[in-house]
C-alpha cells in the first residue's frame, strides 16, 4: 500500500505525542495530565487506522477494476468524521 504524506505526517505527530507522554511519566506528571494525552494519542491512532484502511480500499478498487476514483476525498472525510 502506498501511504500519502498526510498519513506519514500524522504518524510522526503521534510519535512526538508518545515521546511527550514518556517525558511526562519520567517527570512524574499527574495521572490526569498523562491520561488526557494518552486519550489524544488513542484518538489520533484511530483516525490513522481509518485513513489507512480507506486508502487501501480505494487503491485496491482502482487497481483491481482499473478505474480512477475521483472526487472521493469529500465522501471519505464525511465517513471518517462520523466514525
């Protein structure tokens, strides 16, 4: 599967968030602050998983049926926001 740059950038942001949480834990930040950041990471990962699955589905359809799915980004955005 070919990932576009927006998915890769999201993963890099998640990587930074995880590093930040590790730092918070090492500095004995409050449980509330750590769990708040962990929830944000979980939400980000969920969004990336949806994007990866959707991207793979689109690529598979385009390759298997030799068609170009144009103007599908808006529909995908609507679906992901409601997921």
